[in-house]
C-alpha cells in the first residue's frame, strides 16, 4: 500500500510543480517579448527560456531518466531542417535539451492549450491546420522564410505520434523544403518517451529511460528537387 501512496504523492507534486513551471515560463516569455520586442524579432531570447524550463521539467520527474548524446553534431552557426520521430508530448520537452534555436511545425490544437499554447504563440512557432491545403501551403511558406532568416525548423514527418513506438511513414514536405532552401537535414532520434506521460491516469507509476540522440547532418547542397524521396528514405533509415 505504501508504494501506491508514495507514487500518488510524487505524481501530485510532479503535476503541480510542472504546471507552475509552465506558468512561470509563460510569464518570463511574455515579459521578455515586451521588453525586447525591438531587439529580438526572431524571439531567440524568448525561445531560450525553454532551455531552463526543459532542464527543470526533466530534473523534477524521478520517473524520467534522460540521456542526450550527439550534441557535437550541431553547428549552432548553421541552419537546419530538423527531422525527428514522434512518440509523445514529452518529445517537445526533450527537444529543448539540444539547446538549439528553432521553430516547431505544430498542429493547431496545441496552440489552443491554455498557457502551453500561449508560450508557443509567444515564440512564434508555425501553426498547422491538418486537412487544410491552404494551411499546409502557408506552413511551408512560413518555414522557408524562417530558414532564410537563419532559424532552423523542426518537423515530425510522421504527422502524428506513433502508437507503438515504431516509426511510421514519412511525409515529403520537410525533405522538399530542405532541398529547395539548400539547408542540411538534422535527424534527431528520440526513444523511450512513449510511456513518459501516463495514459488514462494521472499517476506516474513506471520509470522510463528517454534518449535524445542527435545524428550527423545530411547535406542537401548537391541535391535536386527530384531527390526528395532519396533524402526522405535516407533520413528514415537513420532514425529507424
């Protein structure tokens, strides 16, 4: 009985403190957005607030063992189309552990979540309405503009979270965009997050090992528009 009580107490603390951290993050991002508006048009300083937030969120949770590797594959002076597999909402927290500047391509529903969605709006992430062709065109136009401004863009090319921990089919857009803008693909492999957030319960009961592995960039400078399938398949093979 005591282990169950202990898990319940720990879970309450995780949710309460986690929620408080999201609110504190919002206040910090909102304040900096106002104070630095003329000087931080790309919201880089605002975005960087998510770095301490991610560190705090992962340190807070005793059920998460997080390992990050391959950071030497990131050249912070370069711009990338970052491509990652997708297992759960915890992937969002872990991606900030790379300390990269980027804009997410994220589904519209995430922007509607109180506080968390407001943070995404403040950071000027890219909003996607699924099934809306005009929205998809707008997303790639906006992503291209950010890349030309030397800000990386993150895609989950599966389009949705994997239900079984495996990797689903990749959509083509991220790879067409990387070739068009002549920026490298940066594959990021995330493992172990499928069970990081409890499903159907508020209690954390299982310890999970989460891994973020940044793989070597894939150059696109010598590729042509018709090479997107080759680039897609190569990236997926590295993440599989």
